[in-house]
C-alpha cells in the first residue's frame, strides 16, 4: 500500500475500499510507472 501512496498520492482511506486483488493490480501499475522498462 505504501507503493500506491507514494506513486499515486493516495491516502489510506482511498485504498480502504479496494479488495486484495484490486490492490495487487494497482501495485503492479505503480511498479510499471516507476520502472517502465520492466526491470525489478
């Protein structure tokens, strides 16, 4: 969740309504935004 807060500037209350799968999908989007070349 910290990844989402940093990348998308979301507060914890913004993420409270998301389920686990949605959080995982958004985390992958955050990673892709920070590392667009796909490096991990």
